[in-house]
């Protein structure tokens, strides 16, 4: 267990995670599940039926403070939301294997790539689904089909961009597996909901995806 710096509490003194609020088919919670698996952490899970609106239940909202999944409940009652914030806390509690960088430079490079993947691939896929599929109206409420259309070509651009990156780098952020690869593989697998496949010409991306799928935490 790693220790926090002089100004922080040692990791051993920090409240332990007690429960993950999850939705099995949603992409953001899957990022956290893969992160947990890579760290070898198992946690009780509370599955929420989001398509049935269970996450909007007043008692759930009162406890969690938002309708979004994932959420991580800690032993002292703290609720963490935002996938990357949850991962950052888990990384502090369980530093090995490092998935968010060992020093400030590694951390910055990994964060840069992970954000690029979010903006250039993960989010455009989400927009195509949430604004283009009438079944998602229950979650998105106000849909804008033109926004879905505008984002479909961006998904293809994102795939080609990531393929170019992976032609020269074994993993998205460099030589080692990181949270950027987790965001990347979750985005790639989630493309099934918009019926998009990895284009044939993106062979570096396909080879990377095969390698990532072989990891224990990354069952597609
Ligand atoms: N920025 C948040 C996004 C969370 C999010 O949008 N989660 C989706 C599932 S992937 C959700 O809660 N959907 C339910 C809804 O939109 O009502 C994160 O990184 O965790």
C-alpha cells in the first residue's frame, strides 16, 4: 500500500471503498470495473436498472447526489462520482500496478491521452447513440438527431487518429498499459451500439484491441 506525501494522509488511513454503483451495459461504469480488475480489487456492486430509471429514485439521488453511474461509496459515507476521479482514488489506495503514472510527467502524459480518447472517440460515440437512437430518449430527454449525424464522421476520424497513434506506440499513452487504454477499449467495444466496427484499414488499432481484450480485466 503506498503512502501519501507529507501533506496528505497515508493511504492506509483513507476510507476504504465499500460499494460500486454500477450499470452493467453502460460504458462509464465499465471503465471503473476494468480499472478495479486490473488492480485485483473486488467490491460489492449495486446494479441499477438505468433504462427503467432506477437511478432517478429520490432515495438514490439523495444518497448519491447525482443520477450518474458509476458511483463509489466509501466506508466513511463519502460518495465519489466521475469515473476518472474514482480511478484516481483507487490508484492512491492501491498503487500497483500503476495505471495513472508513476511520476508527474507520466501522470500528465497519461491524462493527456486519456482526455484525447474521451473527446475524440468516447464522446462522439455517446452522442451518436444518445441523440440518434429514439430508445435513448428516456435518458437524454431532449434529443438532437442532427448532433448524432454530426458526430458519426467524428467517430471515424477518431478511429483513424487512434490507429495512427498505435502504429508508433504499443499502448495509447506509451510503452505501458494505462487508464487511457481502458477508456479506449471501452469506447471501441461500445461502438456496437451504433453499429460501427473498426475499419479494415485500421490494422494497428485492431491488433491493439485484440491485445487489450486478452487482458483479464478486459473481457469484451
Ligand atoms: N462524466 C461521468 C459520466 C457518467 C455518465 O454519463 N454515466 C452514464 C452511463 S455511461 C449515466 O449515468 N447515464 C444515465 C443517464 O444519463 O441518466 C463519468 O465519467 O463517470
